[in-house]
């Protein structure tokens, strides 16, 4: 298959779930594009955002590392986090490089492109926007919480999330990638603080809804305290549909029991396995794709890089 005939796969998300998917997908014969959230405001990322007025670099950094084919030592340097030093402590080397390259080129996306070239990145990485933005959540009791890192800490049921300042301008390349996609993958991750901040941006929501490609949501395996406590798989989908409209064609769910010891560890964090309410998902018109997609060697529950990549590739071949 020539490069021009290869299917176009767009993965949208952020946080820890997205890089896991990308590591497996990058070696497949596909045109791969990652659309990454820039609404994060915690830690090193938050400090650089505030001091330099740039979009959040942290999730972009992790995606660059996942898609890079650079030497292991160079990647270790890129992901290195300083633990001491006045002003340096807590900063990641990769975040500092992204901030520096943005300063040199005068453009956040151009900075990403240059670092991606240096680190031999496979596929394309687009920030969902070239602008710095803030995430807010309106809770069901009417309270509004501002700041991505503060939203889960409120420990209240979320009604909806929104961005400021309005209107947020999407990166044109991100919109075009969605319009041309054969498959759009909504990565697992924090539903309200990593996934939805991408999808609610004007033009992005429309591009997902109107895409000719199939839209697949890789559902979280565990609930997340302060965001999705008590949420079933259909609740996750419902939240996306309420923010963006009915845009999901298929949902990927893990269909094997979760080890009791692992459940106990997560229970201490007020997290539990996501219940897959099949009847409700079918009523929503979704195709349910069940598979064992967890990496059993990890103490923290993570999707298996290669299992999920093979599963997603099989969806492309069937469509």
C-alpha cells in the first residue's frame, strides 16, 4: 500500500491514556495524527503557561515522547524532571524545550514541529489550539470551578465544562485532519479535563460530527474520583454527546474481570471499574467492541499498547 492510500487515523485526547494508544499505532501502515489538549494548568505546565502566556506543553511533551523514534537516552533527557534547584525544581526538560522553541520561533505549533523533527517523531502532532486557554466546570449545584487541576478537587458532580477566553480558535490543521480522517479515535483519559476540552472547541465539534470517518471511543476501564464517580460506560458517552452532539459510532470496552487486588488499590482512591451497561449503549445506537485490552504486567491499569493498536487497525480494515 502506497503512502497516499494509507488510512488516515486521528487520535484526540490528552493525559496518560493517549500516549499508550499512540505508541502502538505509530508502527502501523497509517497516516497518524494526534490532536492534543492544551488546557492543562498543573505543575510545570501551569507555571510555564502563567509566566510565558503559552498553551500548556505537558500533554504535548508526552505525545512527542510516545511518537518519537529517538535514542532512548535523548528521550530520557526530554522527559527528565528536575527535583532540585531554585526555580528549576518540578520542571520537565521537555516542557522547557517546548517553551524555548516557542520563544525562538514565535509560535507554539512551529515549536512543536521543530522539536518533533529533531526527535524523529512518526506522524503529526497538532495542539488543538495555538492559544492559551482556561477550563471551567459548572457543577450540578450551580457552582463554577476554574482551572483544569482544580475541577476534580471540588469533588462535585459536573454538569458541563467550558473554555475561556471565548471564542477559542482551533488550529486549522487540526480541523482539516478531522475532516479527512478515515478513523477518529477518542482516547481514554480524564473525561472532563483531558477529552472534552478538545471536543468542545468551535469547528472541532462540527468536524467530528460531520466526519465521513468512523468515530470510536476507547472507554476508560476505571472511574475517576471527582470526575466520573459512579459513571457507567453509557454515562461517559452521554457526557460527550451532551457537549458535542451524537458523534460516536463505536465504543471499545474491556471485557475481562479486573483483579481483586487491583480493585482494592483503586478503591482507596475512590475509583471502581466502569460498568458496561450494554443495553443502554445499544439503545444509543453504538456498536460495542469488546476485547481484553489491558496490560496485565502493570500495577496501574493501563490499556495494552499493542492489543489496542491491533484492535483499532482491525476496525479500519473492516470499514
